[in-house]
C-alpha cells in the first residue's frame, strides 16, 4: 500500500484559561499554557505528523515561529484567535499562514455582536472553498467548532462536496460535547467514508470547554476491539475511534488510511488495516 494512502495526525487537548468580555475572547498565557505548549512543540518535532490540530482559541504569537517551521512539510491548525472583532482560525501549511474566518459564532461569543449570521446555503456556496485544504493530495475541510455542527452534515451527504473528502478538522472550545458527538453520529450514519477529528479544550474555569475530544471515521471492527483492550475509550457507534477524557491535558496520535480505499471485508486480498499506531497520552 502506498505511503501517501496514509496520513498521520496529532490532536492536542489543552487546558486553557479564556477570558471573555463584550468585545472579544482572549487566552491567558500562564505557566500552565506554556508548559503544555512547550511539550506540544517537542512532540511535533519528534513525531513529525502530517497534520496537527489544537483547540479553538489556543493560538499565541510566542509560539508562532515554531509552528511556522514545523508546518514546512505538514498542516497545523493552531486553534484560532480574535483578529479585530472576528474569530479567525490559524492554519499553517508549508510555512505559510492562512487566516480563515469563522462564519458561525455561538451565542456565547462576543463576535456575534459584530458579525451577521449567514445561512448554511450561503456558507456552502460562497465560503466553503476558504475552508478547503489538501494534504498529500487528500482533501480536508477545516471547520471551527459551530461551523462543524452547522454544516458538516450537509457536506457529508452531498455527493459532490464529499467526493474524495478525507475528513473534517475541527478545533473547538465547546461546553457541550455530548451534542457534538450526537451530530457526529448523524454525519457518520450517512457517510462512513469520512473522518471527523474534533479537538476540544478543557476549561480552566468558567463555562466553556469540557474536553472529550474525539475521532470518528472508518475503523476495522477488530482494530476497535484491540484499542478497547488497550484501554482507549470510544463509544458503541461503528465509526467511533477514540475519545479523550474530560479532565486531562492530553494528545492522541494515529495513522489513518484514505477512507475511500478501505476494504470492508477482513478476508479480502485488498484488505488494509486502519487506523494504526493509535495512542492517547497525557501531555503533562
């Protein structure tokens, strides 16, 4: 099987302290944040993944130089930050920054005071291309938190939009992961040939961010059994691959096969295993 039919991915679930006022959110870059980020940088240097995801609002310019260097041969979603009054996802690829506007703010975000909410059709017709990225020829949509909840279902069920789609990369600062998981179940009930990599933050205090980052996507049934035996948590849905717990800064790593080349039969000569080398470890 060709190497470019697999992609390696790291998802960092961080514990962050976010201050929210009437104009914008901002992150507190305290010792806990720095300790986590220093470890993240070391892990990225060691594992050299094709893709890395950080939670929403995790960006800090003190680490931008490192992220730019590490993105030379990879794609890194370094969370997001407020630029003016607008939440923008910070995406680095081949040493270049792409700032992607978040088009669906939640009612808890100050951004909603300055931004006109658009409908799903307008997003799909006019703005989806801004969220489209390719890694080794594989297509991804980067959807910041509520964007995933609002539009991923429609993308997954649209034959043209979901054509050749590897998956969704989803930085979050989500206070209700249960409803996101329910949405992912609906998405993957209708399209089992796509991944959802959802990276949530853990709240330091306040009312936002409850961890439980997770991955949904095609997984061979015996691989799921093996991961369960190794203590990696998931749920009973056929496409549930793993979940982080809700309290610990941690990261997950895995190598994921192109969902469009996977054989569903373990006896097939074309069978390939997916995912492989899956781990979840504490950051600090």
